[in-house]
């Protein structure tokens, strides 16, 4: 199990009038590049088998007449390249890939004189300078005022400081969530998403440096609850607890607010596990599906199981978050085979008076214990 290279922080922004026109134009030009590249790949499917470097080198020049900026063109090409690789892993025909209704543009991080990112650069924790292009291809820098969550402010501050000294670079993208006409003319609401090196995230955000004990925790994830069971080295149950996330899954709760509520419960869960002397936690291994974040693949079988698909994505997202937050509390996450955890959990839960969800968490903890004991 690999920890992520980067984690993403999303910061809201609103702009009006000329700034909105420039942001929107840059996003639409990027979308046109995506259409052209996908069309070229469908005409010549062998392009989908190229390594990323060759893919960019061959197709970059075919996009400059639409979007005359190498960094933004490369950002679109990398999105499409990763999507093609995911589609290949899923054995989905390239002809079935369609662009989703996204509007975004992105730029890779650079150290040195670029001070983090040449095109999308943080000035401070609340302001981002963005290079935009109009439909006539003229460039203009616009300054976005972003809303930085309180919990992320220190991390962004350190990131900006080190980037300004040329020590670190950060990939970033601008995503348009909504746009339309208002009292002040055109308005755009969106997010600046910055990818922060995970090593920096750990350095700044770490809560505990050493574990309190050698116990093992198992976590069972469901739509409305996170269930945790703690066992000792002999498999005896020491403690258990349920953390509710149903407030985040109510209809009408905005996605960003929902994940904020879930994040609070994940931290509460990990803090409790640390207090119980846990040094290793077990999670069900998320299904390897290579899902596409910005594209939709027409697949009849998947449409018939829409709910299961969404539930799988929801659980996998929580697993990912717990995995990269666990080291903040000096704990390590281990993935176990999820087969039959629910069935076995229901039986053992009834026997021990825990209920099926806590029973599943207990089964997960036992499988982690078995894995740990087998290691030299």
C-alpha cells in the first residue's frame, strides 16, 4: 500500500466581469484542446499506448493554435493520457469514452524562478495569480481571492513560503463549478485546487510522533457510520466505538460540507484509536477500478448498478482519506481482503453482542493481526 505523493486542497473563489470572462475563456479553450486530442486518439488508437512523455511530445504541437501555452496544453494532455490508461485497464473501448461536462485548466508545479507554479501561483494564503487567455489568444494575469479553510491555513502558508524561495513546486488547477449572468455581468464560481506534497503535509500537520502502544484497530466503513474495534496481540477485544456520519449523507447537504463533516469524524476516529494504544489499523482493500474523475464511460452493466457504483466510490474515498491521515497519529494503515467480512462479521457480531458492523470491524482487525504475525 502506497501513500499518496500529493494531497489536494480545494479553495473556493468568486469573480465577476472581465476576470470571469478570462477565467471562463481559458477553461473553454482547454476543453477544446481535450476534444481535439480525444478525436486524434480515436482516429489513431495506437496513440493511447504511448508513454506519457511521448504522448505529450507528439500531440503538444497540434494544440497550440487553440491554446498557445505549453503548460496548460500539457495539463490537458496528461488528463487525457491518464484517462486512456484507466480505460485500457478497465478493458473499455476508446470509442466509448466521452468528455464529461467539466471546465478546468491546470499547470504542473515548478521550482526555482517559477516559485511553485508559473501559471497558477499563490501570492499568499488568500490570493492566487492566474495566467489566463482570451478567445483572441491574448494573455492576462488575474488575481483570485480564495477562501482558505482555517485548518489548512498553516500548511498553505508554509507551502507558499517555500515555493517563493524556489524550494518546492506544486501542481494546481482551476475548476469552474458554476457561471452565469448577474447584477455585475458575468460571474464565475469555482475552486483553485492545489496539490501539496504529502511529505510537507505530514511535516506541518502531524499530531503525534510515536504510537502509545502495540494494539490493532479494525475499521468498517458504511454510508452512515464508521465502526472501530481495538484488539490486543492475542486477538482479545479491548474496546469498540461507532462514529456517525449520517449528517453528512443527508439529501441536500452540499458535497464540500459533507466531506468536511466526514473529515471531522475521521480525525475523531483516529484520535480515539491513538488513545487506545493502536499502532496499526486495518481497512478493506478498495476495489481496483481506476475510475475516471473527469470522464464518463458508457457502460450498460455499470448503469444497472448505479447505487452500488456510487456506494463503492464513497467508501473508497473514505478509505483513501483514513489511509493518508493515519500517519498524522503515528499509525499505519494495512489493507486486507474484503471478501466475506460482512457475512463473518454478522455471525461473530451476533455471538459477541456487537452487531454486524462492529463484528465486521472485529474480523478486519483479526485479519490484520494475522498479517502482522506472518511478517518477519
